């Protein structure tokens, strides 16, 4: 790595994390809590110089991820309201169908006393994660990582603010377009869905009673997710061109288009936030680890939001990697050594591939108008609905509680 002539600081860290999104901060907090005070964790991200954006983004947090957040004291610190999802119904309809029959309904989590998931505002989550990480002694560097060079015993990381960090492990949590992944020469399998997800907050006259709905419309899934108060968040999939046209419409015309999909079951609706369109793609890294480097979150995999699982999958990476690092460090061994990293990779690879291809397959199966496919999927959904063990399996899978479940996802401290 070329040294900058102006480089003036040299610091040491056991683990350096690139990216202060949910994945990077959750890993920092997990390691900080488990290994303080003799283990130094540094998170680097230019975004740390400002408060997390108030951008109306929300996420459905599944059971496993919620348990991790509770164990780290993050859940208890959420400032804004948290809305439980008590029921989830799925329909397969055409746009102008007056009635949308329910083909599949989930009312229970694997623990019948628990909601299926909780809706949380991304901003609240980031604020609580930052506090939890800092309280556990994690160091924040408000600067992007420009480059790194892995050596036999350590990895040298260079920041945009000219700080150089000598670390035993570098974690790429720098999002779907990960610069670190590219710099490590890790290839990806990826494709573009040629779809965008339109996200907006909607107010409605009647209470949703904690019910989430996913309508499989010909252009793609249209999800209605309950928020606290008489509000819901929508994730509305359309082709890129159609989504761009829709978000640019005058408010009254957007309202009309929305009402055709949202319906009037919850009474009169009102668009409460400016609709935004996010381009959707699929990316999966061919390796989740390199020389003194581990990939987590969207840096390792970007999936379709059809099942609201992207961030949850990232938190599952966090739980597995934190456990591998903590076990290794407690034995006095090197957390960046190949043994620790290959354990992490083996742990996460299968689960990630399963979820990534399941969401991809669902999107392909449902984002079309073919009569034959409609019959096939409706029969399939009807069968799942009538087979409790199969339904239970899907619920457990979505909760992140299948296979060898890491401690933090079980709600146990590291
Ligand atoms: C429309 C839509 C709806 C979704 N809904 C859900 C949902 O309901 N549930 C769910 O589980 N998931 C959902 N997701 C997916 C979820 O938003 C992502 O999976 C998640 O935000 C990824 O988090 P991350 O921390 O891995 O990455 P990011 O949030 O992308 O964070 C990456 C961070 O890295 C920083 N960074 C970038 N480059 C560098 C660098 N060189 N050095 C240092 N820092 C750097 C960035 O500033 C950023 O802060 C949805 C996605 C979309 C598009």
C-alpha cells in the first residue's frame, strides 16, 4: 500500500471495522461488551461525523436479531416506538382484483407468545447502536478507509484522515458496493433485478392491529408493514422506469396509484413521507473471508427486500463472527488467523446461500403475470398454509433460528 507523505498517526487496534451501518456497529458493540477492557475495537466511517439521517427507513427485525440487540442493551435504548407484527398475510392478485383472497397467513412465531417481528426505524437503531458501542469502549474514527495491506501478523489500514491503524483483523461492513471487498480481489456473483423498491410512510384512518400484508402483484411484491400509530410503511416493487415515473408524479396522482394497490381496507390513506425509489440487485461474495479480512452485512450479500431479511442476515453474520473472535481471543489466540476466519465462513455460507436464493426465487416466481405460474404458486401457498410443520420451518428460518444458532441470537451473552 502506498504510504501518504502526510501520514502522521499510527495506532493499534485488535479489530478495525469499516462501516458504521447496523452490521458494523452491532459487531463493534458485541465485541466491546464481550472482550472489554483489554481488546481494542475501532469503527471507521465518515458518516460518524454526523447524526444518523432521519430518512423514514424502517426495518422488520426478526426474533434472532432482536435477541442479539436485547443482549447488547441496544433494544432497551431505542428511543422511538417499536411496532410488533402480530400477523402476516400473503395474497397473489392482479392489480384490479376487487377482493384479494389470503393464500397464506402466519399468526405465530416459533414462541407463540412472541410477535412475528418488530418494526423499528433505522435511525433509532443506529443511534442506540452507537451509544451501546461507545459505552463498551469502542473507538470511533470519523473517516473512511482508503486502503489496507494484509501482512503475516497484522493488517495495516489507511484512513482518509491520514491515520494508519495496525490491526489483527479488518472487517468489511462497508455496504453492498464494498470497496474493501473489491480491493481484496474477492469476486461476487451479482445481477440487477431491473426493479426498484419504492419506500414511503402511509397514514390510514383505521388501526392495522399489527397486521403486515404482502400482495404479490404482477410487477412485483407490494408490502404493507405496520408502524406505531395508524401508520404503515410500504415497500412497493416496480420496474426501474415505472418506479422513477411514480415517485416523480404530483402527490395527488401518486396517491391515486397507491390507493389502487393499498386498497381501502384501512380507510382513507395519506402519504406522510416523500416516496423514494431504491434500485434492487443481488450480490453475493464468493468468499466471506480473505487475508486478515472478514466480510459482514451487505458487503457479503445484498438480497431482494421481498422478505425483509437483508439486515437480519447481516445481524446473523455479526453473531457468528463475534463468537468466533471472542472464542479465539479468550484462548489468547490471533482473531485474524485463518482458523478463526474459516470457522466464520463455514458457519455463514450455507445459511446465506439458502436465504439469498430463496428470496431471489420468490421474486422471480411472483413478479410476472403468467396464468400457469399463478396456479402453481397458489397451490404451493395453499399447501404450506395447511401443513403446520412446513409453516413452522419457514417461521424459524425467517427468525434466524435454524441450523447451529450463535449464542447472541439465542439471547445469551458471549
Ligand atoms: C427498500 C429496502 C427495504 C429493506 N427492508 C428491510 C427490512 O425490512 N428488514 C431487513 O432485515 N432488511 C431490509 N433491507 C436491507 C437492509 O436495509 C440492508 O441489508 C442493511 O441496511 C445493510 O446494512 P449494512 O450495515 O451491512 O450496510 P450499510 O447500511 O450500507 O452501511 C455501510 C456503511 O459503510 C460506510 N462505508 C462505505 N464505504 C466505507 C469505507 N471505505 N470506509 C468506511 N466506511 C465505509 C457507509 O458510510 C455506511 O455507513 C431493505 C433494503 C431495501 C433496499
